[in-house]
């Protein structure tokens, strides 16, 4: 079932390499996977992860707009969209912002279950999760990793799959932007 999977897995590897004829000479590789484990008729456990690496080659600078970003409803819930990573002060807005990084790491564990008292409802399920990730300018830095835990819901609405989650950051940094309640669209796989 592509909408409410209970078992199965998907693995994906993507790569992007620019042609050496322009000023932008870079590469970017991403490996990701997720797996579902049926624990009972009503419980499903999901693990997923992703790692990415990118850089320039030759004597060119890596283009900043190709950076990895982390945070938001599709990665580390509980943090604002694209807000995880080393921060710099934006002199115009006066706020601390991240510009992403050339390396990324993400992992998540989630347990899905039916709503209490509504076991026969086929278009709605709840979950509880623990996830973490980070983006890094150069080398992996454990201090830049962010973790969160929370609960979520997935509803197969007439407009497509809708998600809502309530997540609590577990190691919020001084200048991190958090958003504990988040909404999203999209399926499970």
C-alpha cells in the first residue's frame, strides 16, 4: 500500500555533476532509504535515513544555491523549514539564518498506529517519532545536529494525503527557529 505501507522498503541514490565547460563545476550525491516493519496487525515501525555530500571541483567555488538544507515537516520536525545548520547574523533583518551546507545527515524512527477506538478507519493513522539531522559547511560537526520527538497524524483526504505533527526539539540551539506544530502534504513512500 503506497499510502499506508506496513512492510517494504525503498532505497534511492541520486547524483548531479556539472559539465566542466562553465564556471560552476560541482558534484552532489544523495543516498536515502526507508523501511517499514509490521509489528502486528495495527502497528508498523518505520526507519529512514539520508546522507548527502557535495563540493566543487577544479578551481571554482561551490554554488551556495546547491547547498543542503534541513528542518521542517519533511525532515526534522519541530524546527522551521531549512533552519538547521550553522547560523550567521543577517545584518539587514537582524536575524540569525543558515545558508545550508555541503554535507547532510538525517535519520528517523516512527511508530504508526490506528486512532484509539477507531481501528477500522482506513484513511487515518497516528504516529510517534524520534528524528535527527544536520547540515554542515565542511566536515561533520556533531554540535550542529538537531533532534526532535513528537506525535503526528496522516489523513488520506479527498485532496490528497495531509499530515500534521506536533514536535518538541530536544536540543534547541540559542538561535534556532522552532515550529512545534507543522502541516504538510504527501504520501508515506
